[in-house]
C-alpha cells in the first residue's frame, strides 16, 4: 500500500544537539541504574542478566527457582529429579544485602522529642485529669484545646 503524501521525510542531522549528551542518555535508557549498591558494584556488564543473577545468587524466575511439587500417590526414585545447583560465585553480595535488610529501620513518622517529653510529663503528674493537663502550667495549651 502506498504511504500518505508528506509522511516520509529524510533524516536531517541536528547540528544544535550535543552528541555526547545524546549518546549518554541513550546508554542510560538501554541499561537503567541499579538501585541496590551491592548488586550494582557486583554487576558485570559483559554478561547477560540471567548469568549475573545466578552468580550473585538471585533467581531470574521465582517459579523456576522454587517449583511446586505435585502430589503423587507414591514417589519413586525415577520421579525424583535432581536439578544441578548453579554455582554462586559472589556470595558476599547476598550476605551484604541480607545484613542490610536485617538492620532495624528508623521510624520517621513519630512526634518530636520535645512533644513526647511534654506528654510524658503531663501523664506522670496529672494522670487522668485531662482538664488540668490540657491547661498545663502556663495555660498556653489550654487556650488551644478549649476553643473547640
């Protein structure tokens, strides 16, 4: 089928485009940045993705890594298949990632330390008397609370 008139244009060289930036951005799109520090430094760009993941000790496809066994009436020696284990050449990467994941995470959604100390002080001194604890010693919090 013929193409519509005016749709085919020849490629023109962009003189106002920086070729170094263009090549760098094309490389970034082709191979995106790996977020994990340990995996990024152990990655070998000369090898394929499955080869890199096997060397690190990660699975490409979790369904193939841990297959579900179908229940059989009797398991015989012929039914049991031994798969050859892939050699993990870089176990230190997996150990570093596990160590980083096991670190306790800092909770960032808490109140400020001053406010926590103030509430603890009011709870210790006034217990269940919320009117007095709302007023406080200066009365500044009482104005805010009683306007509602």
